């Protein structure tokens, strides 16, 4: 079993997975914000993408930019087989951890 | 969509903060978000503030791994580095009785601060981590003794008090960073 992913790493990987061929910096940032339902700093997403790529969980390629970005290149990301396996393992670990746990009803103020 | 761009100086700051590999792609991503979302939705001023925040976040993450504690430690270590340098130079120039021991102390303060700043950039060096933990604790003890002495001395020396307090704070934050780093996960990068 490989090292378990942190919550933020999972959010970034899931955004890459869901976006498929359209996963580049900006769209991933928006995907992570939607997934976590909060504002996220772009720097945090780029740092995580770097780390995930170093771990071999995602791969990237450069493509030409569009006019709206001043012609600057886009880096597209795809999830690797190792990345998919890591997501499976993290999901299984969470399920295992929650098995048999009964949460008391949430107290309302 | 607008063709407006963020202020030039912000883009230059961003370029400085980014690794070469990401310069074109990240500036492109942020420009796209700025033009398509931030300016049309929030106006130029708030869009610029949003852009500046992204630049600051990227710079802090690149320099200190995203940890505010490391940022505080960098400030403290820089302070003690300057204070140690100043103390050492003054002792060497004035050569009051006992100056040699105080100059050696100043060198230790400089070495600890320099090592700390190096660790913040290099990370993950086990031997350096152990040396910094030991050195930080020793200098904090020295800081405590100095504060005790200066508070009971006939002549109050403010700089000794400041350096002593800085050394104690640096030790606390150093230990928190050195041993807190092992417990960090991907979550702190958010």
C-alpha cells in the first residue's frame, strides 16, 4: 500500500480525474474550490500539483495558449495508473476507518 | 471578457516568485481567471486585490512551504542574524574586558540563524535538524540567563534584553517547525 493521500491532495486528484481532457491550472483550481466548497489559494493548488507529479500520481503536458491568456501556454494534467490506485486506497482507508463508528447527533446552537 | 491586465509590478512579482517551469503557465492561468471571472464579477480594484493575494500566497508557499510558522521563524532568524552580526562587530571594535567570549557567542547566534534560514530552504536534513534543535535550546538558555542578568544589573542594556527575548522565541518556533514538520500533511497547503 502506498502512502495515503491528504484531503487536499485527494481534492486535487479528483478534480484532475473529473476534468479529464480539460484539466489545466485554472480549471483544476475551480474544480478544487467546487469540491471543497470554499475559496482556495491558487498557490496551494500548484504546490500540490507539483508534489503529485513528483510522486508519479499525475503527468503533465504543455499546450498552446489562447488569446484570453495572452497566448501563454497551458499545462494539462492527467491522472496516472498509480494516481488512480492511490485514490482507491485512500477511499478504502477512509471506509475502513469509519466502519462501525456511530456519530452522536450534531448539536445545534 | 476584458482585455485588461493586472498591474505590471504585480506580474513582475509573480514571475519572481515562480519557478522557471511554471512562469508561463501560471501567469497565463491567473490572467485568464482575472479577465474572465474576477474583473467582470468584482471590478478592477477587487480583481487586483485578488491577483495580489495569489502572488503573495505563491511567494509564501515557494519560500516557506506554505507554513506561517516558517515565515515567523524566518523573520526571527533574520533578526537574530543581524543582531548577532552587529553584536560581534561591536565587541571586536570596542574590545571591552571579556569581549572574546561575547564574540564567540555572537558567532554562535549567527551560525544558528544562518543554519535555520538554510534549513527553511533546503529542508529534510536530519543532521542539521538535530544541530538546530540543540543549538536553539542552548541559545534560549543563554537568552534566559542574559535576561535575568540584565534585569538585575546596575546598568540596563536594552539590546541584551531584545536579543535574549528573540533567542527564546526563535528556539520555541524552531522546535515547533522542526518537529511539527513530521506531522504535516497535504492539508496545510490549503
